[in-house]
């Protein structure tokens, strides 16, 4: 939209003539967003004096890419999106946020944030739960955008085709190890090692290697073959090296104000292409402080 000025006016006054339905705040926002020019020169000041014969133009809103729009929407719903396509949404869960609601029907969960984000891009958008991370654990999670993709991914998890990698900062001087336990939950959702024959117990296989080591703590890379509640935390406690900050399972230190367990990588076959895909997430570099490579 252009207008040639027949008398001297302040720029804001000209804009009011050009957009009589717009509020002063909207017009000022046009100026701050670099959408107003005088004789092809961008002007920001509302009190800029426009001379007789000059031309004022209101420029169209700049187009943003799909990726930029997704980024804006993701910030709105407080999401850290690592990857997205028509079938998958891969995000990084912060520590202290529930993956999904419990029987208490919590409103603010990672799943709810993902659903609201999907609805912001498509009216009928949704995302389906594929797996979970403990509330205290941070790191990578994948959600499915269709029920078919959900079933295919869950089949991969059930068949142990999904590779799940974690980093854990544990107490003491730990060494490479492997745990093959049977776990059971009590009515308060506390997890314990049980006998294999115990009713409702589930097998949990956990393996770990040393990344860095100090006198009082060890940084481990952990791989799990099964995905059980508190699996890594129980395995490390049973090995005599509870995860730092995990008071529930015997930790005596809390160096970083949280349980130091982070899901760093997730590998599986893309449900639409059958191609192997891998998604990675960086853990807090402060966990390495004071430690040395083995």
C-alpha cells in the first residue's frame, strides 16, 4: 500500500490515514518491524516528518518458512524439537517434567505440550505416546503422529530393535558392568529387584561403560535392552554406585540439583521408509567437571 503526501505530516499521522481501522499500537508495531518506508527508505520513528511529495509505503508482512513457523510454535509450547516430519515428533524432555499424565491427570506434561503444538499446526493434529522417560530423567523422546506409526514403533521397542543410550553420573569409582535383574513395583511405584519367579516382575537388562572418572564420581554411558521404570537407577544402586542426586535409591550427593541421568541417543527404523535413523542430545557438560577420561 502506497500513499503520496500532499502536505507535511508526521509519519504516524500518515499511517492513520492509510490504515484508519488500525490501532496506534498496531501502527507503531509496523514501524518497529521495518514495514514502513518513505521514498523507499525504511523509517522507524513515528514522529518522522514526511514532506510534501514524498511517498509512504506499508510493506507486506515478511513470509516465514515452515521451519521458522514451527520454531515459533515450539517456543510457544515450551518444546525443544529435535526432528519433525509427517509421522514423527522427536523432542528433548527436561528433567522434572512428566512424560505423560498419571492417574492424577496432570495438565502440564511433555505429551500435552506436544499435542498442543501439533494442534497449532493442524486443527486435527495429535501425537501418540510411544515410550516414556522417568520424571527426573531428561533427554530424547519420540512421539508418533498417527496410530499406525505408534504401533510400528512400539513393536520395535517390544522386539528390542530400538537402541537407547544414556549418560549417568554416579557416585564412587565405578567400572564397566552389566546388570540382568527382575524388577517389581510396589503400590507406591517404588521399584525393587525381585526374584525371577515373583509374580508381575519384569526383566531389565542394563550395560554401562566408563566415559570419565574422578575420586568421588564416575560418568557412564549406559545402554538398556529393556525399558523398565527406574531401570538404570536401580541397576546402578545395586552395583553400589547410585546415580548422583537419586536419594530414593541411596545417593548421598546432589551436585547439580537433580538426578544426573540423561537420554542421549535413540536409534530405530523409520516407520515409513524402514531406514535407520538416529537422534542425539547433548548432556550437561558440567557433569564432567573434575573427572578425567579413563
